[in-house]
């Protein structure tokens, strides 16, 4: 399964984390220095939900922001009762 939203296409992007040491000069230190550059991944908050797609109920992978924005129509809950 690809880490990609089926609605908006949001996917994993690469980035970096910078580690710094030292107190900034404006706070009375000798200045902050970069110690390390580490690669990291920014992953979307994906959920696997049942949704109505072209009139059929299917499972799709959707990011939380699309769910919250109401871009997904969920199937109608059936009211099952034992006979």
C-alpha cells in the first residue's frame, strides 16, 4: 500500500532535521552552532476507511485532513435487528 491519500494525493515527503547547540547571542551566549543534519520523512496522517465511490462501498486510504473537511461520503449505516 502506498502512503498516499486517494482524495488529495498527499504523500510522504523528505526533509531534514537540524540539531543546534549553544545559547543564542541575543540571550547572552556565544551563539548557536549547527551540530548535525539528519534526513527524515514527513508522513501524512492516513486512515483506511469505507467510503462510497461511484455508487459502491469500497475501502480507500484517506488523510485525516480530507476526512475532517468532509470530502469523503461514508456509506449509510444499516439497522440490523435479529429476527
